C-alpha cells in the first residue's frame, strides 16, 4: 500500500531564505505527484503537478522535482516571504486509482 | 469563474440523521473525488468517480455513499452519521485522470466542516 511521508513536519525560517521541503513515497508506480498549499481552515490550492515521465516543474519562485525511482520529490521555494506561510502537502496518484497524501509540512516565514 | 463548490460549508447534526453534502464543478471535469481530513491522519480518499455512473471506493469508504448521475455533481451521502465521521470534507475534480495526461491536475473545493453529535 502506498505511503507518503514529508520531512520536516514543521519549519520556521526568516524571510528571504531559500528552502526545501521533502516528500517520499513507497511505491514508485505513480501517475503523477502534486504539491498543494493549505492555509489554516481553508481548502487546498494546487501549486505544481509533475507527471510520472517528468523530472521537474517550475512556477515562479517554486520548483518541484521528481525522482520516481528513489520515491522522492522536493519542493524548492526561493526567497521565501511571510505570505508563503502555510501547510504544504504532496500527493501521489498511484496505479491503484487512489490519491495518497502526505501529512504535510507546516511552514512559517518570519518577517 | 471555474470552481468546485460544496454545500453546506458548515454542518452540525446528530447521530443517525441522514445528510447529504453536495459537490458541483463547472469545468466539465470527468474525474471527481471526496476526501476527509483529520488531525494526525491527514487527507484520505473516501470515494472517487472516473465519469458519470462510474464510482469506486477510496481508502476509507465505510459509512459513506456517493452517486454520479450528472457530470457536474458528485454528492456525498451519510445514511446514518456517527461521531467518528466528524471531520473536514473536501471535494475535488480533474478534467481527466490518465497517466501522463496534462489535464490530470486536481482542483479542490473550499471544504465542509461536519460535526456529528
């Protein structure tokens, strides 16, 4: 059964730092991997989607990579801002037709 | 505006009283799905639908029913709610859901916070 973990569970950084969030999954047979952000009490906002055949995707200050063979993805956030404070979730779609989410990384960017 | 809508946004009910949470999308998406989010357990998939009249179980389907009679709507039905179904529920949709398809990105609704007393 697919399991997704995220490290670290929480992260606090000063504004302007570059940071990396990690996502690991146990079964490399995936359709895609998607990164989301969730603000407290709110829904999920899609950040980046990486197909199984892709190695990375970029959107503005965000860059996500995927190494399917090792079961890892990283989300790189450049020049962090207080508005980036949120919980970041990764989710994989596997061949069992299920979406499996990681527990999330809670990010605080201090002004 | 392209969106996924859920109603109600907040609901307090009592054990055993049947309820339905509606989900609607206006993007002509084929794939729709329901999740619940609980502290310490994260988001877990309840049911999903690949298209009209095609539904299947996710990881935690017990105590829930769904139907997909129209493409835009995917209601979640709790026939006899229990306190352990108190949770934050999300509906999501995607244009399609095939490997490598650039349109398999999921979009989420705002959530429904359900409390069962």
